[in-house]
C-alpha cells in the first residue's frame, strides 16, 4: 500500500495536471477542490505544503479556496495506490537511469519529438511526480524521464549542471533557464565529472 504522503502528493499532482490541461470550468473547479483538499489534509497526516506540492506552484484559485476555509466542490475519497499508479503512467520511465543517494534529486527529462533537448530540474521528492506536475496543454507528447541524480544538495548539483552546459553554450534560448540541447549521456557524463561518481 502506498504511504499517505505518496497519496497526498499524487492527489495534488493529478489535480494540478487536470487544472493545467483543460479549459473546462467544471474540471478545473474539481481540480481546485482536490488540490485544496490535499493541502488541507496534509497537516492531519503530519505533512506541510512543501511536502505535498514538492515545490510546485499552487494556483491562485486553490489559495483562494484554502483562505475561504470551505470546500466548494464535493471531493470523493480516492485510493492512494490508484492515484500513485495513475500519476506514474503519465511519464515514460523506460529509459530511466538513477544515480546517487538521498531524497532530493536532480532530474533530466524531455520528449521523443525533440530527442536532443532536455530539461534539467530538481525535486525535493519524487521526480516522476515533479515531471508529471509540469504537463500542460502545450506539452507536445508524453514526457520521458531519462536520468535522476539523488543527492543531499540538489540545489548545488542543479546549479553545477546548468553552469556546465551554459559554459558550453548548450542552454536553449526561449525555453526557460532549465532547457538544454543535450543528450542523457552528456548529462550523465557531466554529473560524473562534477561529482566524481562512477
């Protein structure tokens, strides 16, 4: 059985996906209610907002619902295991390589339609959930998570990898500061050079 934190994270992530990928107001309202419920229930189980959101931005509509203190839409009980499994299916992990130890991590993901472009980001917890939460209506296809580097200092590793590729003029213009024209093997090589890992 999935632990309660995984379930709360999955509930928030799935609702955030629904919120970000539709213009249907009823679907968005339900997503807002589900995110608010996950955040409201978190302290009951000993989790703070950052534990549940894993650093994802909370939409303004959710903040308003939380401030109002009432649930504006009925939210049925959800199976934590089913939610975790559903979120996991939204990200392709067939080519995933994992390195290191620690709960925080740096990840690299991209899309099959652009095989030489990867986003290098970080997560305080589950990388799959972090990537899944970034899916929007403009996502070109299913995200492919190709590398996860577990570390106790994800911020430093992320900055190091970004600097490594920026110095080599591999950062993509217009794609935000975390997108680079690189392959998984190049990211793994940079990780090994920066950390001395095998």
